[in-house]
C-alpha cells in the first residue's frame, strides 16, 4: 500500500498513541499528523493532502460529524474512520449516511488498522472505477464527434475537389496578364487552405488513408530538428534527449511528423515569454498494474515520445477539453482548435495512446506510447513517378457525386483518355460488361451506394484480370493495404485532388 499520510483528529493523548501503535504494529508505514480541534483540522485540510482521516467523535467545541462534513465538502472519496467510546446505533447509521467510510469503538482500537486498510482500498477502487467510467464516457463522446467530423470532412472534400479542380483548370486557361487570373488564384488558394482543415478533421476522426511502415522515431525527430528550431523562434530553446536503443514502431511517417510538429507548436504557444521544449524518447515496458490504471494501453514493450515545456500549464477544466476539436484557449483567429485533436486521432489510428500531465504554472508534458513492432524489412517504396504523357487508354470512372464525376471526366478527356462513367458500383459493373473493348483502368470512389469501390474492383478483376485500380475518397475507415485487398497495382487518390495529381 506504500507510505500513508493520515490526519488524526483526537484530543486524548492516550488514544493518539494507541491508534498510532496499532497501525505501525500491523505493518502500515504511516506518517501521522495529529490535531485536537476543528479549527486546526480545517487549516490542515485546506493546505495538505492525506490518504485517510481518523477522527474521534467527541471533540472540544464540536464532534466527529462536523469533521466529516468539513472533509466531504472538499473530497467525497477521502477515507474517513470515526472513533468513539460509545457510539450508539443511530449515530453510527447517521455517520455512514453522511459519508463516513467506517466507524470503530475505542475498546476495539487494536483492530483499527483493518478499518483503515479496508477504507483506503475501497476508496481507491471507487476512484479507479469512476476514472474508467469517465474515460469510457469521454471516448464515446469523442467517437461521436469523430464520426460527425469525418462525415463533414467527406462532404467538404467532395465540394473542394470541384472548387479546386475547376479553379485550377481556369488558371491553366488564362494568360499571366489576364485581369481575372488573380481572383481565380485567390479562390484556389482558399480551397487549398480549406483542404488542409479537412485533413485535420480526418486525422482527428481516424478516417485518413494511412500507409504504415516501420519507423524509427529518433530519425524522424532528427530530420525535423532544424525546421522545429525555426518554428519556435529564438526565445525558446529546443532540447533533444533521444534513446539510441529506442524500439521501432509502425506508423505513417508524414502523420507521425505532424504529431511532433503539432505538439511542439502547442508547447511554443504556451510560452509567450520564452522557455524550453524537451523532446525525449525512451523505451517503456508496460506491466499489468500500469495497464490496469490506463485501460487504453496494452501490456508489453512500447516506444515512448515525450514533449515537455516550461510554459503556463493547464487547469483541470482546460485539460478535460484538450482533445476536443475546435476547442482552443487562444484568442479569436489565432488557432483552429484542431492541433491536439489531430494528434489524438493520428496516434490512436497508429495503435498508440496519449497521456498528459500538467499543472498551472508548471508546464505540460505529453507522453505518447507506440507499441513496439518486429524489425522486419519494409517493402521497397514505389518508384518515383515519371513525367505524365497524353493518354490513349480507356478509363472506367465510378463516382456517385455528379459534379466530381463531371470534373474528373473533363480533366481525363482533356488528357486524351476515353472515359466511361457510372454513378455507382452496380452501374459501373454493367457498363464494363457492355463495353466490347479493353478497359485499362478503374478509377472508383470507395464509398458509394449499392456497391462499394473495393467490391466493384474485385468483381471486375474476375473478368478483366489486367485492369489497373485507383481508389479515391474523401475519407475511409480502413488502411490502404486493407482496401487493396490483395489487388496488385491498386493505388489511392485522396480527395480533394488536384488536376496534376489526377
């Protein structure tokens, strides 16, 4: 149970010694702080923290029930054991109703250690249960907000595909001195900024397409060091403490870099007068006891990333809303409130977990745990793309949103391709069956009514074994490798895509 700090409210020196001896004789490591009146008791409760309270019932200028009320106003869970020479049944029941954990008669003081141990154990168990319940409620809330954010991002990405695509086409058709060109470029730039926001929403909702591979956190951090130093400014010192024996982890390199950048920016903003940011890595082997207190983690070896600052810290109220999208403590217009929610989404999608410790005036530390992975060689990265040439092949385009379908067809036909279109997977299968010639590539949205893109791709591969596959979507719940479902040559195009990317 460890060392215990107990406040004893007792005016009888003999009973003070008896209780202290009983606790220590039975193996409890205790620091006893004793007062004999209500005023001193209240002063200590305001100033100090205790693991339990032992109070006599009969006190000068008051009684144990007043002590109990004083304690419960501050802490509803602090173990409270009432001691009395002759506590009647009615008073005992009243004390328990008012929140006493237990009571014991003075002729049974040698057994008080049992009451104290039981009271502290029960209180800790209740605190753990409440923490688990609060964590579950918070995760359910964040999941609901994540679904909403993902749905919004999906719809926005479809609209932004059209806005960005047509503005890009217009720019390509205008001369440099066209007076309208700057206006169209402003539209395109605004669309690009909006696309950045939807990417953050997708990261929070864990619906981004990811391409995980084995990563070494130290290498990512060292690669970002110069950029981070420029980002935080001259009045903030950046210090790296990297464990050379750090376990490898699995994740999407670009997204993990985004986590590091977001955490550093958050730390910088918490230090308006300057300070120090420490980025640290270490191995953490989580045991069953630690996981029991942190049920979102799993036992075993983890690579841990820590980002600490010497900034203003956070109040418990701010900390409770920290990862909610659009929550920010910055002035209006100074931030989107998506930085830390993006961190949470990316880490969870990578199989990790985020823990935060912070006190007002004492800075903040983010601890991120990534499960260790076996050090197997990753597949070779894809070859760099060659310069595009005008096409002559036939493409089957399956897209349920007409505006996106029309834009995509216009761009591809402008590049010389023959484009067959369908508004969902079922229609696309019929178009393919009716087409007498070859179809070289299927470009399909992933999420469509009636038949999804992956289902369509599998069906077409049975009859057209050489057809290439490109998936496109504003979001998806699954990783890229899962979507490909073993189809060689499948690739992914994230909405909103540019004309050049298409």
